[in-house]
């Protein structure tokens, strides 16, 4: 199972991703919730349509999200292990909320083989 590593203040929190959709934002219904006023109510979401597929990130904020230093606005990006999402909280100081996507297991070799 992949995990999302949240770097918040001086703390690191790892969450195993077991569902097909996770919402990131400021709303109380968000799965990964921040309270900073610069964080959108619905900032983005992690989505996965099938257990054999990696998660994708869909930006839902006008300010966008940095993924590995590249600004994504109105985009969907398929995530690979080690991708870092940075949500800018303060544009003057550069303060960010960082989340790292980590694929913890390798796919079973049998899934990769085609049997005729």
C-alpha cells in the first residue's frame, strides 16, 4: 500500500492510502486537513480508479500546487514514488505544507506477466 507522508510543523505523519479518493484542504470533511487561511477549502485530491494503478493528484485550487517544484493548476498528474507536493501557505515567506507520495510495495510479478 502506498503512503502519504505529511510534513507538518516539526512532525512527520505517515498515512497508508487504502481508499480510492482523498480530499486535501481546509474543510472539516477533508481527509488531509490544514487550517491555514491560504489553504483552499478543497485544495486538491488524490484519486485512484483501480488498486493496480498509482494515485493521481488533481489540483482544485486557483493558486495551484507545486509537485517537485513545478506548478500545477487545473491539471492532473499521475504520481510516482517520491513525488513531493508543496502547498504554498505564505507567498511572501515561502512557507509550504509538504506531502510526499511513497509507493511502499512492488507490484506482484504475476500481475506483470501475460499467460497464453
